[in-house]
C-alpha cells in the first residue's frame, strides 16, 4: 500500500505510541524472518499498525507489536486527517488489534 509515499510534501509520520511484547528469542540465521502486518485502527488523523514477527525456521511467534502513527504538517505542526482515498486503500488490511481487551 503506497500510503507513506503518497502523502503531500512536508508531511511527517510520527510515532505516537509503540508497544512490543517479546515472546521467544529470534536467533540470527541469515534467513529473513516472516512478518505479518495489518491495520488495527483508523482514526480521523491516526492509524495503528500491528505486526507479528515469526521465526523463519519453525514459524513460532517471536514478537508481537503495535505502532500508532499520526501524520503532521511539518511547517505548521498541525495534524493531518486521513483522506477518503487513504482510508479506502487501507480498508482491505484492517483487522483486530493484538492488544485489544
């Protein structure tokens, strides 16, 4: 999804919140780890991405994490709302949050 490459010039994507839960060591093996990523939340001016990192050898979950992002105009410091086009692009990737209660 070209969300980050399609923002207007002068737009910053800022990390608002980040949470990580380490479940199992992920040893270096010179093999790429598998990462599942999805959108777990869409608000007026923010989105939340959740992801799970899997051990490439046995498939076990090693890390669960979530990152909340907000788009900000660099010059004014004002939050930028997600456009309808951005929301439409993200809609197929929306799923349940990892840390929802």
